[in-house]
């Protein structure tokens, strides 16, 4: 039961956090200058976008849930299970960020999910 | 969309960094948390647990790796679609299985390896789609 709670937090808060961070970074704009001072400027601009703070809070929650479940289960099981967020991520990309997810990309996501299912079934 | 090799090169470079440092971070966190012991949902133990987590060198190394992963991730998300980057970086699952097997000595069953291969196949399909579908803002 506690593992299930941790997994739900990792997938739910993690995916939500990534979507918020992605939305914030799109608002910041494409990064073209990779010098350290320019990157600090990008970070400062990103932290002025409220979506970034929501995203960081959600990702922090997911991080502590990940730590908790890693104390209970093997890494080679935990990390693939967290990939169940792929479907949620593609849906979020389409409906939250307005991205056009092509049929081919959906197929790729589906294949990845089938692989994840094999990983879970190969528990023993 | 810019059709030159530039955007694709920097996209692939940052995804490579994500694929290396993401799994490394997870494996280090796993190693550190196994040393600390099982986490319970009891508030009384929370402070003690937090202090053990924050004084673990392995956990901090894992956090440093994940920060590197996160910086690469945020940079690539400034121009490429989330629904492209997330699946493309899933080759990291193969890296996690390899590191878990060879570094942590975890038992990875044949079915789990098959799952990893299928995941990589999915990554190839995803990688053949354009990295950006929305107009820059």
C-alpha cells in the first residue's frame, strides 16, 4: 500500500511538475547562449515564471517519494515503473501545452509502455 | 522550423547528458537509500530519516547527477517538445538496468531485459518524429 502511494506521487506529481516546468521554459524562450552567465540569466528569468515554482514544488514532492520507494524496492524495478507517466506525459503535452503529438509519436510512446509492462512482469 | 543540423545536434547532445546523468543519479540514490533502510509513513521517524538522508554522501552524489540531468532537461525543453524529449530520453531505462545489474548487482530477469529492448525500440520510433510542433513564443 505505501509503495502504491509513493508510485502515485512519483507519477502524478512528477508528470505534473515536468509539464509546469516545460510550460515555464517555453515562456522563457529558446536558449541559444550556453555561456555560464547567460545560463544564470535564463535561470533568473525562469524563476520569475510562476509555473516554474509550481513545477519545482511538484517535482520536489516526486523526488522525496522516489527516495522513499528506492529504500523499499530495487532501482531496476522502480525506475521503469515510473515510466507509466509516459501516457500521462503525452496527454499533458497535447492538452496542457498544446503540442501536436503525431500518430507515429503516439505509437512510439505505446511501444515504450509495452516495454515497461514487460519490465514490471519480469519482477521475478 | 529551422531545418539545419544545429538544433538537432544540440538536442541530441543534451539528451545524451540526460541519458547518462539521470540513470546515474537514480542508481546512486538507490544505493544510498538501501543503506539508510526502509522508509515508513510515520511522522515520528521523519526527522531522523531526513537527517540520515541529508548526511549521506552517496545521496548527495545522486542529487548532483540529477541536477546535471535537470539542467540539460530544462535547456532542451526551451526549444523541443515535452512529448518528444520525454520519450526520447527513455533510453535511460536501458542505462538504469545496466547500472543496476553491474554496479548494484541486482538480478535483472530475461523478461525485464526484453522490456528494456522494447523500450529502446519505442525510442527509435519516437526519435523519427520532429522535435518541435509548436511555434516559438
